[in-house]
C-alpha cells in the first residue's frame, strides 16, 4: 500500500491515539490525496493539449499549411491555461495543512508566476482570436 509522509504535522496529529489526532490525521490524508488528484488532472490536461496540438500540427503539415502556426499555438495555450489553474489549486491545497512561512512564501511565488503565465496566455489568445489568420478554421475545429 502507498503510504504518505507527513513532514510537518502538528503534535496533536502525530498522537493518533486521541480522537482529535485521528481526525486531524484523516483530514490531512484526505487533503494530500485530493492534492494528488488535482495535480493528476492538471497533468492530464497538459497531455491532452499536447496530443491535440500535435494532431493539428500533423494535419497542417499534411496539407502543407505551414506558413503560420498561430492556430495550433492557441489550441495548446487553451489547455495550458486550464492546466495552470488546476496546478495552482493543488499548490494551495498543499499549504492548507499547517503551512510554514517557507511554504507560504513558495506558494506566493508559485501563485504569482502561474497567474502571470495564465494572464499572458489568455491575453495572447484573446488578441490572436481578434486577428484574422489563414488557419482560423483550425482553431474553430479545435473548439
């Protein structure tokens, strides 16, 4: 069976003989499993985005429509933006259990970086959608 490590558990959670310790240990375990699930969803979304963009690339290469890959980039960017939201959620869950100041600082840095990435991805997608591209039909099919 897969065992999770709890590096910085409060003393009450380590005392699993008390009802409070058992309940806290159960909550910590549930949150860690939820975090793992959310990270898995985020990674799966990235994998699906890569497969989808790869398929669009193969189709564009087969049709010799290689002048502009903007539509393919936009298709991948949509998946990445969604995956970033899930990954940020997983990071927030990881600090939900007795966070240290170091963990809070790391979460803050990660949140700023991921939010900035998501903002710029979204802005680029919005700008590119407003411009007419020769491959706009590829984006419409990807939607």
